[in-house]
C-alpha cells in the first residue's frame, strides 16, 4: 500500500462468504451504474457509523439478496486500496440462511467452487480470500513418535479416506535421513488423496520431497524477513508479535496455541476462548486453534473467529 493510499480514510465494509455444504460460495456481479460495474464480488456493503458489523451484514443480505442470516462466523479482516478508496473488509462466513438468495438490485449471481472459479472478472481484493477458502477446517499434525512409522502411515491413510485434506509432517526428534524417507512416503500418500502436506521447519526438505509448503516454528517466523519460496506456508504463533509478523509476511494461515490445557501440559490453562477471540479479531490471516482441541470443538472455535482447528492426537 503506497503512502497516498495510506492517507485516504478507510471505508469499513461487512462481507458475506455464503457457503453451501459442498463448499461452493455465492458471488454477485456488480450492477450497471456502480463503480467497478460488471465485476464479481462477495455480497456485502458499507458499515454505517456506529453500526455493528454483524448488524450491517444482516442488513446487506436482506437488502441485496432477500435472505435472513442464520449461522454466521467471524473470519478474516483485510484492507485493500482501490484507486478511488481504501476499504477494510470484515469477512464473515455464513453457512445457514433463511430464504432463497436472489438479486434484488438486478445483479447476476453464481455459486462457485473457490478452487475453480468459472466467472470473471473478480474484484482484485478477493484473490487471497478465494485462496484462503480452499483451506479445510481441520489441520492434522503428524504423531509418528506415538504410533510408530508403519502404524502412523495406516492411520494417515484412514484419516485421508475420511476427508482430512491438510497435514503437517512434524517430527522434530527424527533423524534427517529417516525424516526424508518418511516425508516422501507421506507426500505420495497425501497427494494420492488430493490433499496437501506441509513440512515443519524445513523449506528445503519440503521442496526436495515435493511437499506443498512449509510450516515455520514461532522462532523461525520471528527471524524470517521474506516469504518462504514454497507454494503454501504457515507458522506457529502464540502472541500478538508473532501474529503480526506472520500477517506482515503474507502467511497463508497460522496456528495459534495453546488455547486450552493439553494432556502433556495440564498445568498450562492456555489462552482461553475469550483471549483467542481478542487476538484474532480483525486479523488478516486464517487461524487454526491448537491445544486441547477435539473434533466437537470445531463449532466453538469458529464462533470465536477461528478458520478451523488443528489436531495432534484425536485425528489419528
């Protein structure tokens, strides 16, 4: 963002990611006579002075699409500088609504797969949002130390067959040669199921074995000055400074921990959900909650602003 754009006042906008069970999202085409006429975008509109963002979202959905919002989750907040204005986009995921969406302003609409958009042009602010929407709600972390290599690979295959689509290979105590051999087998298995795998801490190894990206430790994150040269990259975060560093470098997503006590550290009470929500409020990057997580906590995590949850034990 250039200096001139920085000086412009910010227009706050509530934006709805209306998403069906099959993952498709609703996009609308800007009607004639409006700026960026003919471009496609997510439904939403300006937050009026003193108006709550959720209330603005509900109002816009009624005015634009003729629907009433049901289940709504806070998600990411991103700023974008257009030539004529600077906007702060407060995105909410809407997974339940009442009524049939229809263009009350005469706009065309289309249900689209975020990974394979068939319409255009899109407003440029939506590129990173569509990429983020390709992330699943579960981020599985390997646990070979607990199960042994052969047993873990069988458990990984079973998890992939049940729908796991994002895996982190994290085995810090494993000898390098054994880790590379395992990484190649994990990458092959994960890719056979059209899923993604990130290698913990080692971007070079990730590229060598054909993984989809790297997951940096919090210490590595604070020492990093530019985006790692992998397709996807993520980082572990525990506080405001680490979250700011990840967002500033354009991380695809982060993991924030510990949220709740864990079996290995029961004395650590963790952040708690309220502190977690405070840290991720108006944050630009999708966040997975880690620490004491169980599958039944996914809904809770999303209510507090998480993209999803990260699991080390229960998922296997």
